[in-house]
């Protein structure tokens, strides 16, 4: 892979640059095995359609061909765009207060994941992978409390799992 530099110019980040050092969708840490790609997540409906709506230039165009995006003014987006039609996110303000936001990824984990998927590797990867792994407890809770493929069982928890690249539709 030729190292390619990406220059970010969007509403939340201007002039941030990073280098893609791995092939897209490959070279993942052995402890990190997301079940959904960013493209699949966007098409299924995550974050009320608010995520990445102003920074599509940074990412592959095909990620947005079927993406469910919200263009309205509500900062929560539209829950109807989410796969489970329910809000399952903390506001960005809460993420900041809890220290979950790294300055290189001001939108949070999903932005980190999109960039990681594209081939960026950084010092924050270990922390983000640890956070992703912590979500597995929710998979166990859904499996332990819901009949297989009962999509009405624990909808908020299932939507949250989608936000973390877990395929909560097929649990």
C-alpha cells in the first residue's frame, strides 16, 4: 500500500491530516473483529442519521450510496432513520465530559472506526479497541434475554450495539 495522506476539512475539524498505512478493511488488530463495516452501518441506520453528514468528502463515496442521513436541525437526528427506530446514543457533550473523545476524532468512536477501517493506525487504537470489546457484554445480555431474531426485544440495546459495529440483528 502506498501511504496516502488525508486532509480533513469539515465542520468539526479543519486541517487535521492523517496517513493511511494499511489496506482498507484489512490489517486489523487481532483483538478487533467488528461484524459490520462503516458502509453497512450507515445503510442500516445509526446515530439518527447525524453521523458524517458534513464530512463525506473524507470517506469513500460508496459508503453513502445507501446511507440514511439526516439533514434537519435536531442535534439528535431522527430516530426513525435508526434500524430499531429508537435513539440509543449519549449526546456528544456527555462523551466529552466522560473523556471518551480523543482530539484526533472529535466525533467519537465511529469516526475512529471509519478512519481505522480506511487504514489509519494511531496511538489511540488500543483504547478504542478496548472500548469496543467492552460492548460485548451487551451482546451477552441480548442473547441471554431475547429469543433469536426477536428484534422487538431490547431495541435500544440492539441499536447501541449497531453503533459499535456489532450485528445485533442476527443475535
